C-alpha cells in the first residue's frame, strides 16, 4: 500500500524537500525543492547555529510545510546532519521546528547518514556487485560501501565544502597555496579506497559538476542521473573555478549562484576522493539521503 509522505533534508549548506509516494522500497517523486540556506555558517568556528542562519531555514520551512500540506503528505520527517550535530543549540533548533511545524525530527549520526544515503541510492536500482557511495556535504563527507546485502561498512569524515571553505579559502579568488592546503587536509582524511567497487556520487557538489560537464543551464535530474564524471574533468573544472573571483564564479553556466562560494572546496574534496579511490570515473546519482528519508518517513505512525 502506498503512502504519501514528505522528507526534509536539513544539511549544513542546503535545505531540501521531497514529497513522494512510497510503496515498499519504491519512491515516486511528487515534488522536490531545494534552497541554499547555509545553516552551518560559522558553526565550525563558534560551535553554534547563528540567529541569521536559523532565520533563513525557518523562512524556507514555512514554504515547505505549505507544500507538504498542499500535496497531502501524511507525515513529514526532517533529518538533520553535520551542522546540527555539531552545534550546542542544535537540539533547541529542532525543538522549535517540531513546535512550529509539527514535523518529526531526527538528528542523524554519521553512521545513520551513511545508511540512509545508501538506502536512497539503491532504492531505484539495486546494486550490481559492490558499490562505493560518496556524499560530499557541507560539514562532512560520507563514504558507504555495500551490495545487495546492504551496507558493508561506512564512515563519516569531518570534511565538507562549507567547513573547508571557511577554514582555507579566505582569499578571492583562492590562492594556489590555500587550495593546496585544503587538498592536503582533505586527502589526509581519506582511507585507502583502492578496489573494484563502482564509485557512485551524490549531493550538490557532484550533481553541480555533472550539470556543468553536460553543458546545461541548470540541473535537470533526468539528465544528470547516471552521468559519468571523469577524474580529469573534475580536475579541469576545479582549476577553472578556483581561478575565478566569486562574482565571476556566480555566473558560470550550470552553477547555482548560491553554490559558488563552496563549489571550489567541494570539487577539491571530490578530486582527492577519486585519487584515494584510484578511480578514473564516477557515476552520478540523483537518488540520495532524501529518498532514504522518504522511505523511513513511510515507516512512521500515521
């Protein structure tokens, strides 16, 4: 029996909504929305969610609550990741979300995040052999290996495009020295990933680089899903984007202006990931943690 549910992925950099009909492990999208809210701004430095960041998220959730209601979602599950995990006022923020909107909320550990991502990625296409899923977020990067039997191992690394941008990329455009230091920091976090597993990438950094590689004006999920992104393409786009001042980067075709401040760090993390994995290519998936959250929302009581 199908249930219509809504899932909100409250990330460090973005807030996303998926309204979907869920039956067994099948997720059929009804509406999907994305807003760059930067909830994690400054959390790495201050340890707290700022009032301005919370205000941006709440304004976005006002619209998302309306969309969920108008589409007839029975329940709304909001999952929070790195920024809320790390912030001393994260629990207070989620309590206010529950009070204001009636959402069910859940703070995900790194392991929870990995498991939910893997479930979402494989919801449409069960893995053919072993896969390694990479999810570059704003505050952390998740790596999940698994197969038909589910997750074999997973790890959450404290490197994300917002966190490393704030730590290293303070010049505009970034200096070669600061970019090299960022890449060294990212590389130091990756375990040895050599093997024959298919590498799959999800989330905004990777789908954005795929959009640019495809020559699209904006992300078209039907075209981005399944696109093969080559390591040399990632290196080429990283060099190009890092050389541009932020104002020019905002005008790059296929790049959301709101992602321009963090895309260089995200691309650098991806380049080091592919180097650590010794992979020349990566398959892009539009299915990710949001679809895994929708599956879990469908398991909540009415």
